């Protein structure tokens, strides 16, 4: 048999509201600390020189049909020409370059610290000052399987599962803080979920192997060169057909 209880308004004023304000403050503080510790990545000259042909080649693949046949052929030869083509040059790739870069390792350490230290501090504060309180109730009933999610820190078997404890409310606010921080900080909010995903993806961020990128673009451009058709070849005729006076 479940038990219904009456929540004291003082718990709302001295536990729920301070918990929400504290978490918003920590989220804003973490955001600005992350901005202060963020370092500008250094782009190598060789990397920039390899990235430009890739961008231009992709633009040519997408919009090449609007160029005249002579213009398309000239640009295609610039990228795919035998011996002198930009996409045929050999590019050296070191897969261990990212692991040997001290700046990247330092950025990873900074991100880990800005996530771990506030979370550990907040868990300590919540467990010490706010633990053991039932502070809210959902307006709908929940199954018994959700008891571990909504009633962390309070072991009362006959308490209805729709009641939420302070420790569970901490996690609910933690995952729902994105919208509030986005309103306060704009699009570059300190979204914890986004930051955690970036932390998980950072070890996999390796330098781009431009030799493979060049090879793929070269195959695509050679394939498109055989299928090239000028889209503006009959532009005048199509324009006249769409003209209001075409039927006169």
C-alpha cells in the first residue's frame, strides 16, 4: 500500500529553490571557466594548404555544371591533371601526431577538469546539505521500477513513486539545465550533455588523412568529368519559354 504525504512549503523554499539556483550558478560559472581555459588551436601551414584544394574541389563537384565547358575543363585539369594535378600530390600523414601534440592533451585535461571538479563538488554539497528530503511530486503516477530514479537517498518502500527526493531532483535538473542555460547564455551555452559528448569524441579526433581525401575526390572528379553537362547550354531557350510573352 502506497503512502501519501504532505510536503512542507519550507522544503520548497529552503531546499528546492536553492538547489535550482545553485545548479544554474554552477552551470554559468563552468561555461565562463571553459571559455577562459579554451586555447586557440594552431593550424599548421601544410594543413591549411591541403585543406584549400579539398574545399575548391568540392565546390567544383557541386557547382561545376554552371561553368562553361572550357572553364570546367580548365579547372578539372588543375585538380586532376597528370603529374601537376593538385589532388595527385603525395601527402605525408602521421597518425600519432595528435597524441604527441601537448596542446591537444592539455585541452583534453582542461575539459576533463572543468567537468569533474564541479560535478564532484555539487554531489558533495547536495549529499551533505540537501540529502534525505522529499521535495516534489509528479502530477501523475509512476511504476515501481522508477523508484530508484525518483527516490535516491530515501529508502521508504511504501512511499508513492511519484514523489521525488532532493538527490533525484539534482539529476533531473542536471539533465534539464540545457534550456535554461541556452536562454541565459545564448547558443554557446555550457550544455553538459554536449560537453560530455565532446569529451568522449576527443580521443578519436585524429588529424585528417588528406592522402585518402585526395584519392576519393580524384575518383569523384574523374567520374563527374565523363558525365559533365553544361546546365546553361539552353538557358536562353528555357528563359524564353517561361516568359509571359512566349505564347504570343
